C-alpha cells in the first residue's frame, strides 16, 4: 500500500487570546496573557479563582439561536473554529464525494456545563425528573463531530477521541493515518473544550493541580519556573483541515505545512501523575520522529506540553534530555500555555496551530513568566522566554500528555 502525504490547508481558532488564527497568533508573538478572574460564576469560594476565558465570543456569528439552545459551549466553539478553517481551505464539499471527507474531533470533557445545569435543575425541583430532551445530545462528547458533519454534509469517517490532555493530538494522529491509508481525502480535525465550570474547576482544585496565584492572574502560569505551582484552566477550540497532498495540489490549495508523523504511548504508571523519568513521553517522541523519518537533531522547535505543574515540567525535560542527549544544539523550546492556559482536550489543537504558524512565519512564541529556571530542569536547551525568537523552522514537534498516562506527539514540517 502506498502511504500518502498529508498536508494542512486550513485552520481556525477560538482561544483566550483571540477568536481567529491571526489574532491568536499575534497575541502569542506579543507575549500576551489570556488570564483573569473567572467571570462565568462567582469563584470566591474556590481555591483557584482565575482562568483563561474566551473574550467576546459570539456564537450567533456561527449559529442561529435555536441551534445555540440545542448545543453545549464546547460544540459551539468547535463549529466556530471549523467554519473558519473550512472557509480558509477553499474546499467545495458540494463538488466532492461526501464519503471522501471525514471528521475526527476531540473533547476531553464534552458538555460539562450542560451536565451541571441539568443536575442543578433536578435538585432544585426536589429531584423530580424533568430533564431536557436535549440533555444527552448536548452532553455527549461526540456531538461536535456529528454536528460538523451535518453542517457540511460530510458522510465519511466520523468519531471523537478522548485521551485527556492528549485528546486533540490523538485526533490529529488518527486523521493523519486515515488519509495516509487512502481512507479519506480530507478530514476535519482538532478539539474543543468548555471546562470553566464550577464542577470542573472544583474538581481540579480538589486535586491541587491548579495555580493559586489568584492576585496576579497574568503571571500565575509559570512553566519551568522554580515558583510554578500548577496549571491555569483555559477554554476554546482549534480546527485543522488535513488533506491528501495530491488532492490539495490538484486544486491549487494554499498549504501551511505537512503533517510528517505522530505517535502515542502509555505511561502505565499513575492515574494523574506523569512517569517520573518521562519514559512514556520519551518513547512517544522517539516513535513520532521515527514515523516522520526525521532524526532528533533535525528538530528545530518543540511546543512543550509544559503545564506549569511541579512534577510534569521536570518529567518532560527528562524525556527531552534522553531523546536529544546533547546532539541538537539548535533546538528551541517554548510553552504557549503560559499565555493560553491549559485547554485540556483542546490544548493539542491550538498548540498544533501555534507550531504550524511558527514554521510558516519563522518565529517562535515566547514562554512568559519564566523568571528563575528550576534547577531540576536542564539548562542545556534553549528555552524561548520573554520575547518571540526569529528562526527558520523546518521541523516542529508538539507534545501533549494526559491524565491516565496518555502521551501524544505530532510532528510538522515545512513542505518541500
């Protein structure tokens, strides 16, 4: 079987730093923070009271009011990002076989807000069961993928991935492989998450996984810094149009970059903690590069998972040290979660966009709030901090690691 090449021909973004790719990218390069006090509910009683919320997102731009009532915010974010990506790709689905285009979407939590609202209403009604007929359709994680296919009449592969914070990279990897195998010509992929809710914030607070720097939201997320104390929640969506290279070439499509390869492993270690030596992360990166046919010394940029947790950042760097072993002195690393917060299942989607835009624009976004590097983190690597760094980037790698020990890596390269 001939393995087909896969490229990116469209992208869309709904993020705490902007509700389109251009605004999102410019904010990253400018080193802006999307953090602030939570406004979606009163957070006063919570250990963590800050997050990276969307600003001025208007679902009526993408949906009518009846559709909005029937969908959870995670689906609304997905439909918005996908509409941008489809428009940018220039694809005309009406001229294509509907079975040639699929949707592989990701969401780690699905309709969390919908679940909370319905359970609260159930309790408020003295536990008399008067649930909305839209409760289940709004809640289930696969609904974003389903509604994307309905909107565009796409009848090919369609499902949703769930692998915690590796969810979007899982979706991208699956989309890559289905197109490689000739099972689709185009797949809409990415992820969306709407986790800034009372139960979600409360649950992560109980785990003591999030930062408590409530007085200074914009400096709270500090990947690699000695004073980091946990991640900052974010919300939104990222969408990518993956397309078989010859199909894109035949229609003279603009191509952002090539998806060179991807891989996943499992830590098989702990429910929430990463492997202390980064063993699973190391093997996932190694396998992804092998899948791409790219040597470690050829990687120019890594968008690190780097959530700003005390243990996670160190284990990722142990994996990096083992993989590169001092053989790549031109490698640069940055942590864009310092600006966007952690979008959980959607993190890989917006970080894939950041990685691809770095290739296209020859510039690396900074890691903000890094004042004093944790001495447990190797100083052998070039960490881009404070300001964006201009550099010709041919290969970029995006790392994601999730609860349950899921490690998902995607490698992008400049089209040659």
